[in-house]
C-alpha cells in the first residue's frame, strides 16, 4: 500500500476563528494507480493534495505513506520525503524565468547532491522524453503554455519519485496542449508511475482510472472510471 488515509481531518485557525476544511476522509491508493481527486473550488481537494504531498500536516486522523505514519515526521523529515518521494506539477508551472529549460529541470538535483555532469544527462533524457530536446537552452518566457507544462513534468520526474501530484495541470492550457499533457501523464502511468491528479473538471478527471469526488470536505464518491478518456495521437512523446 502506497497511501493509506483514515479519518483525516484538517482545520485552520486564525485567532479565535477555526475553519474546518476536511471532515474525516478515508481511502487507500496502491502503487501504480492513476487517481483523480475531483471537486469544486473550496471542496478541500487542494488541501488534501498538500497533505498527501508533505506540504502541510493533518490536524487529526491517520496518514500512512509506504506504511510510515506521516503525522510523526518532523518538518525536516517532511522536507526530505517531499524531495525524494514526490514530484509536483502545478497549474501555474512554477518555472524560474532566470534559468534555462534544462536548468529548471535539473534544479532539484542540486539539493540532492547529484554531480553536474550527471544532472545534465538526467535533465536532457527527461526533456527528450517529453518532446523538448530542442528547447534545452530556452528561457521559460519563450515557451508556449503547453511547453512550459511539459518542462514542469520533466522536473517532477527528475528525482524518480514514488508519486506525481498534478494540480489542475491543464488549467492554463488550450485544448491541444492539455491533451498532450494528459497523454504524457497516461504514458507515465502505463510505465508504472503513480499519478494523483487534482481537478474540478469531470472530463479531465476521466483520464484517470479512478475518481475520488470531494465536496465540502467529505468524500461523496470513490469509483472506477467506466468510460475512460484515452489520449491517443500519432506522435508518441514518450519513448
């Protein structure tokens, strides 16, 4: 079992005001799954992703990652888990405009003490896999939105994470670029990567194999996708 969540609750305090966001959610995710966490704005889905990705801590309940109780980890231990075990893809890309495409992808490896020569090889290999080997020395501001997101995917893969979190990865993209991104995610999943996709759109959620639907901080459904969206084209981006 990769992820086990039992009666997880999360609340935020601002002085005497307490806002409850998650009201006791429970589910399991196996290694190699492709799961969508779907819900409207304010449903708690992004808060849940932040907890699962070691960006925030739960208020109560249980979260086990690879059998380890995450609630007992120190901030430094959480940061170490985050750096080694997960990769993130965000709607806003979160690329550094002062760095080249290759430098953006390899940046996490600097903190992992990987030698520069090895960093460069890993980065080039990943950018080739997402179809961007011709953009190595470009700055992000010279890329299209779809290209930026593909750079972000390569960066998310750079530490060979156990799970990839994609938070509204097609939200800022046109339909063609969004389709390419979903194709890459599906190809990665077919190669064994665990993908957790956060979205408010049903059609995007249906690219996954399973949908956990959240509303008002509660899971209202957890089901396999019957008529799954499959991203197919004639130009394979992953080799």
